[in-house]
C-alpha cells in the first residue's frame, strides 16, 4: 500500500516538474526585451501588429511571431565594379555605403532582405551614375558623384524604411596603359605652364626695357650716366670693352682708358 502511495507521489512530482518547466518555457518565450537601438516587429497569426521597444514587452507564444531589427547605422563594401566611363575608359571602382533602418515595419514587410536588396541596388546605381561621366570628372569630382549616388539610393530605399546616410567612392583602379597616358598628360601640362611663365616673364621684361629706352631717349644725360655706370662696372671686373663709332663714343672710350690706366697704376 505504501509503495503505491509512494509511486503516485513520485508521478505527481514528476508531472508538476514538467508543468513547471512548460510554464517557464512559455513565460520565457512570451517575455521579450529589446535594447535602445533595437525594435521588435510583431506578427499575430500572420498579421502585422507593429513595432515595439525599447524595453520589455509580452507576446503570445505560438500565436505571435517576433522579428528583431537593428536601428544603428550599418556599413558595407560594394564589391568592385567594372565601369565604362562616358569616354570609353574601363575602370574598377570600390565604394562603401552607410545606411540605417528608420521604419522597422517597412523594412520587414516591404522587402524580403533589406540588406541584400540595398547592396544590389548600390552596385547597379554605381555603374549607372559613373557610366555617364568622363574619366577626368570621375577622378576630380568623387565627392559630388558620391553625393549623387547617395541621393538616388535614398530615393529608392525610402519605401523600404531605409535611410542611406552616405556613399563613399574609395578607389578607382585603371589599366597600366591609362596610368602612363595620364602621367604624360600631367607632364605636358606642367611643361605648358612652365613655358607660359617664361613667356610672361620675357613679355614683362620687354615692356620694362622698352619703357627704359623711351626714358633714355627723352633724357640724353641719363643715357650718358648709364654708360658711365656700365663702364665703371666693367672696369671693376678688370675687363674693358670700348666701341668707337661716334665722337661721343670716342670720348667715352678715352674716359674708360683713363680709368683703366689709373687702376693699373694703383696696382703697380
């Protein structure tokens, strides 16, 4: 008799433990906690109830389905894309896209996999936009092109509850032959600027010389003083060049010869 009561008691305890475990399991599946940067999208028997969080809330086990969505900014690399520019140059472009979910319900209901969809859309948009510009524009206006790509992406992803924060073109790779052509072009551009600077200098010098000649014509005395100054500088270097074609030139030559003789006398 006691054995029967003991067996019944063990069965009751065992069933109680099972019931307790089931109750704990139901409660654990019913209680949900999401962080500040997360939201929980709830479906009840397939029907959208809405997004809840942050904090703690309850759902009906088996009846409700719970999907957790991260609201933080997510970054992903766009796989290297082969792009043919407007001037028929083939380049490989790397880019990065930064986005976040601003409407968790739309991100779940409107698109099957918002991460994959955004990635594929970024690849297509990148090729379309960069294929409409020339190589020089691609190399010099990366920031403007990145902004344009971001605006187009944001327009397409807005119905999905996705906000494209930024797009960055990281690298543009070109064939070796194109790199050599660009180097030659840069060298030619530098040579062009150098010649322009030299020509401008010669032009300014010619203007100054012409102005000086005009001034000497207006004042013969100033011209004589300049000639004497030149002869003095020549004599200082112990070199003397005398050109005698006119009476004035002969006088200058005599003066220079006297200066030279005095210097030689001082040396002796």
